């Protein structure tokens, strides 16, 4: 009889777990200089790199990379982007971006090289899809003394984004 009481109490408690608010993606703040790392986004069922855009301004000495993140079917995604980890390494200076649960990319190495050509901060880039752990890795060799700021943009009207600012100086 006491087992029935415990089971009934458990059944009554289960709906309260469903009422918990969804976790927000962690905010990423600060600038990486020399070496360091940061992360953001949320885990999910899979993601796609839809596009990479580059905007550079000589007056501000800031170069912005915008990574458009979609769902696993390659469609625009509302909400926070998928989980990512960014690491700035020193000697030689490199920026490594790992996108977890991202087995698909609409961006090829050729497209990436074309978009980053003429970059005042990036010397070279390598993109690799890791089929074993379903991740996408971007490694960019940077000019010395480049600082990095990373943040995420929640998809509301357009798809979610990861933004990387490369700050020269």
C-alpha cells in the first residue's frame, strides 16, 4: 500500500517539472586577447551552416564575420543558435570555431576562401566536417595582435546567428 502512495505522489509531482521555464542560451561577453575561449548556443537535434558573411571597415578597425545557423534540414532557425565553442590561440595566432551537432554545411571551403579573400585580419582558413562527432570546425590563421569578440543573435525574423568581431590593433 505504501508503494501506491509513493507512486501517486510521484505522478502528482511530474507536471511541475514540465512547468519549468526553458533555459536561455548563455550570454557571451568580453573580448578575447592573446589566448582564451568562450562558448554559447544551445544543444539540439542538429544544425546547418547556412552562410558566412564578412564586413570590414577600415575606420573602425573591426572586421565582422556573421555565421547564419539553420536547423538540421537547412532551413532558417528561430531562437538561439546551436552550441559552439570558440578558442583564440597564440603563437601562431589562430581562431578555432567548433560548431557541435552540425553535420551539414551549405558553405564549402571554396566559398569560405572566396568570402574571406582580402581580409585585413585573416591569413588563411580551413573548414572540416567531422562525421564521427557530427561537428563542423573552422580554423583561421590570424594576423598578430588580433583581438576577438563573439556573441550570438537570437533568430526572430531571420535565422539565428553567431557573430565574430576581429579587432585589429
